[in-house]
């Protein structure tokens, strides 16, 4: 996610959000390998170290070509890595076959050849299991949303959440998101929510 010139992070009361780099690979590998975390991501399977290494390469590429991507979330008090949140390069199929859900991918490089698509940033949040239930996801999501509304010219922002992920959906619903249909991603159905353009929408 693009940060303004002269800045290198987004700051909240407890958190710092910054672009990821290779130093974060070990932490993200552990997060993605946890079955309790991974069950609501992509295919639902825990990722191997090689898969997370490829994922981080996609993240860094996304920063370069789209100015979008998840940010590492750390705790200000001690610098501990907690998880990730940010605007990712969401890609939606433009013209699905009749009776089929729109397919979705993260990173435009994953779109099959010949598929017409459109971009819509996806506001997401994924935290290590030991950091759940402490309000970090809500605090990070609020900061990303506020930053996007104040500084980025995106006409719409979505969140894509697995229907069984009640905790993640609860975070999004605090901010007045509205359900706008379902999409297919990684062979599974996800609910798509649109974020309001302002706090009063």
C-alpha cells in the first residue's frame, strides 16, 4: 500500500503499520502455517514456507506495480510483529459465465490469460493466533480505512471474508460495510463487503 512521500508508516494509539520486506518472511511463514489462521485464507490450507516466500514476492511486486499491498502490523510498545493489514491488489472477473460467481484473485499476475478483469482494493487483516481478541484487527483496519479515505483516490474498497469467519466479519461490520454478493476464490465461496466512502455513509 502506497504511503505518502515523507512517511514510512501508519500509526495508531498502539500500532505501527509499514511495508513488508524480506525481514518479515520468517514471521509471515509462521502465521500462514498455522491451520487456525489459514482456514479462512485462500484455499483454506496452511501454506508451506515456499508458498509464503512466493506470496511475499507477490506482495513486493504489488507494491511496485500497483502501489498496494498488505502492511506489517507491529506493536509500538515493544516492536513485536502482530500480523498484517492493508489494501491489497484485489482483482475481480468482469464477465463471469451465466450462473457462475465472479472469480477473484489477489495480484493481477495470477489472473488466467484471456480473462477480462477489474481492480478493486481489498482491505484485509490477518493476525497471529496469539494476538487475537485484543482489538488489533479493528484498530489496524480503522487506520487503513482512514488513510485510504484521506489520501488515496479509490472509488470503492472491499473486504472479502469467508462466511464462517465470524470474527473477521464482526470487525468489518463495526465500520458499516454492506454485503455486495459473493465471489469464488481458491475454489471456495467468499462474501464480498463494500466499505462506506465516509463514516456517515
